[in-house]
């Protein structure tokens, strides 16, 4: 079975992916933006291997998340779903810089977490 790290796993697509993977016997490590969200995630999915906590709104915080995950060892895959769908629910009053920030943060986190893949 595979070991998978999932960002954006507190709800939506990330949570659904985590539920399906756990049901199939895979080991999942989830990421929540706050301890409150981590607790909520544990209530929805009580069997993850671990839940790391960290907001991805800055490169420093994203690196902190990556450091936490790297301390847990190697992974077979990363599912990056943090912020996916965010633009769909963004209010019409949102500025283009807010939209751009959301996309950049997702790209930066993916660039950091992709290093978690097992190379052997």
C-alpha cells in the first residue's frame, strides 16, 4: 500500500481523496491550516497516519509544513489540493491580486512538497 501526503484535506476533494485512500488501506498524512481544522478533520476521518498543521499563505509557513512532513519520512505520492476550488467561491469583489496570490501559493507549496516523493 502507498503512503500519501494530502494538502487541502480538511474538506472537499482532498478529504474525499483521503477517505477513499484510507478505505483502500493506504496510509495518509493530511495537512490542516490550523489546529481547529486538524481536530475537525480527525472527526471526519479518524484514521489518518498524522495531521500536520500549517497555513500556506506564505513561503515561510509552506516551508514549515514541508519540514514537518519531511520529518515523517518518505512518501509515494503527494496530492496537492489546498486552495483548489477557492477561485470558484471567491466573491466577485475579490481583486485580481487576491486571485493571483491564491494561485501562486498553491504553486509554491507544490514546488516544496514535490520533493517528498520517494526516488528509490
